[in-house]
C-alpha cells in the first residue's frame, strides 16, 4: 500500500513505523505526515497519542473526529514549508462531492520524549 503522506513511498516503509512506535518519529514534519496518514486510515488512537496533552481532544471530540475521518475521502498532502517546530501544509479531501482543503501552519514540540502536535499558528 502507498503511504497516504507520499505516493512515492510504501506505508510499511514510512508512516506505519510511526504508527507502531511514536518514539521512532524524528522531526516535526515526520510527525505531521504520520498524523495526516492517521487521519486517512482513521487511526484515532495514534492521533490522540501524537497530540499534546494540553490540547488533546476530549473523548466526545475523539468520536466526532473518527466519524468525520471516515466520512471524507482524503486526496493528497502538500507540505509547503517546515522549520524545526512548525509545518505549513495543505491537506486536500472530498466531502459530500466537494473538494476542500485544510491549510494550516502547525506547531509541534516534544512531550514525554517524543514529538507531538501542539496547536496551529
């Protein structure tokens, strides 16, 4: 299977490693890519684990996120800019027959000795 974050890579050689061991993630961009892939395959447990404890969605929000990730068709990810702790990206998806995009500049940091998503700028 192709990795959702990059059509040039196999999932087993890319984001699957992060999904199986979050401590294997070595950068903010790698975490962002693994989170995008987790949205695509509806791996909500990984999304929770890779989210900073201070901004992590509640159990109710977790259920809503799961329902939404299954209701949309993820199309592609474009990484526009990265720094040590930020990643600007566009995530394209189709919902109810309409193509939409999430354009975000995400902030990442380390918590419990691994990379996590903190918030957006």
